[in-house]
C-alpha cells in the first residue's frame, strides 16, 4: 500500500510540474488573450540542434522554468526535427513553417521570441549558457 501511495504521489507531482507546451498556435493566442498573458514562442531543432537540446535540458525542463512559464506565459514550441522518426504531422509542420516565415526569417536555432497576446514581438533571444533564474529574468525584461 505504501508503494502504491508513493507511485501516485510521484505521478501526481510530476504532472503538476509539467511544462504546458501548446500544440496549436491559434489556441495559444486564444489562451493568451483569455488569460492576458504573453506567449513564449520557441523555434527548435529538437533532434539536430545542440544548443536547442541544451536549452531543453537546462532551461525548459527545469522546475523553476516550468513553474514560471505556467504562471506567466503561454508556451509554444515550433519544432523542426530532421530525423524521420521525429517528424511532425503535416499540419503541424505547415503551421511551424508559417510561424518561421513571420517570426524567424533568419532561420536561427534556437530562437526564443516573446510575443504579446496579439502576436506583436516584444523581444528575442537565443541560447545563453545561464541558469533558469537568469533565463527567466532575461525573458521578463522584454515585458517592460
């Protein structure tokens, strides 16, 4: 019984700290409007871009960033994987291409864009070898 309680606790606790990445940009904008939040739009090459993978591991997966993102922002990751096994649906691929045409014309990876709820760019950054606290502060500076 103790083991079952521990498993339930671990599962519940890990889901409560999960990063809530949106999978539809229009829905992300709708949520941002409803909740009066900005959007963190991340352009990533999840299976080929080393700095993207470092951001994922060191920042996006950190408990600190997850908590702040869930409280302060709506998050959307525009991923551009290259490996066949990681390919996205055609609809998601097309959606991400359109976002790149609008917000990432230079094709930078990773690129982190802070948008207001209407899609206006507030600021941009890329990979920085800093702590989650410093990365959060950097994004928050764009809001001022």
